[in-house]
C-alpha cells in the first residue's frame, strides 16, 4: 500500500488531490452504463423505506427549504455522482506508526443558521471534533460571525453556492455568479477562498464538474446520507449514520435550511459512538 499522508493533520494536509479525483472519475465514467442503477433515486429510496441501511447514496436529495427535498441526479449522471462520492470517501484504514487509524468526515450543508449552526459548533467543540461546513453564500452574508467562528475553531468552510440552485440548470454566467459571490463573502470571514464545491441536491454532471474546475473548484459529494432533512427522529438519524460509516466516509448532515433540531439532537450520539469505535474526525480540504 502506498505511504499516504493521513488526512487532516493540518489545515491543508487533509485535502484529497484533484489528480485522484480525475483518475477515479475517469474509471467511473468508463463503466457508467453498468454502474447506473435501474429506476430513479426516488423509487430506490421508496423501496427501502424504513431501512436504516438505505442511507448510503451520493445522489440522495437535500434541500434548502422544507418540502423541496428530492434527488435530481438520474441515469448516467447519477452514476457519475455516485462514483465521485465514492472517490471522495474511498479511504481505507492506513498505518500510522504501528496502529491503524480510521477516519471520517462530518459535513454540514445549508448554513450558517443562527439557531442550529451555533448549537452544532458548541457540540463539536465539546467533543473536540473538526468538521466541514458547506455554506450558502446568502447565509454567510446574513450571519458572518458564525462563519468566522467556524473557521476560528478549525473547521473547514466550503461552498454550497450563493442561493442553492440546481447547477445543472443554470447558464455559465449564473454559475460563475453563484460561485464567485460566495467565494467573496467566505473569504472576507475566513481569509481563504473555498476550493471545495458541493452542488446543491448533489446535482452534477460532466459540464458542472468542468465548470467547477474552471473556477478552481473540486466537487465534493458524500457517501453516507441519513436523510436528516426528512426529520425521521434523532435515533433514526444516528442509527443510519452509525450503520453505514466506514473509514473514509463522508457524512452528509444539515445545519440550515429548515428545522434541524433532530440533527442537533442526534449529533452527540454519533460523535460518542464513533469516538468509541476509534474514528478520528477530519475536515475536508481541496487543492
């Protein structure tokens, strides 16, 4: 096995390289016909209703507002997104001295929110955990202090666009506005420009990835989605995460865009259990 550097040891040391993404994505695209699942993401989710292990999918829906949650990545593009998510989360246990280390990336979308982000930050501080916040630019403008606080506590602050559009449906001019405006407001609070981009709804394809790369962004999706935005209950959220986490998993949670009280309530159980299992938490960074 290659002697890879352990992710997250310093602010910039934990970033997965764009080269690895390109290699993994190219391989995934080569087999996209066989990788594409049958039916839609919604039908797949419906077939697994009530199952705690149905949560792993890079194409699961997420929402900025209540009731708008649904997957928009389908067919070949869905396979592309899922493959990209696997590349992002494909870490195996790696040797650190004489022991093996398991790591996980907690990510929070749609914030900052004055009510829920503050609570999430407090819990993360209690457990000495660093995470990644994929922020909405408009919310950064409204609540700059929360963005600044996340950065000051060692969390990674990355882009989730300015107003949460489906990037597959916008023109180039709008795409640039969504990314560059968010960059400006995040940079004003953190001192750095976000290099990671999480497309709203996980809606990506070759064009979105190419446009993102033109603007210096790397697409970051997820590999574990407990669908916390559906508010299934704090115990269900925690159980879905814990049943599916593996070393290198990228967990999708939400700290904004609606009532996130159940996510906040589930977080201590998730952190305590993963700590007990020997996981180390790292923020995501991109080149």
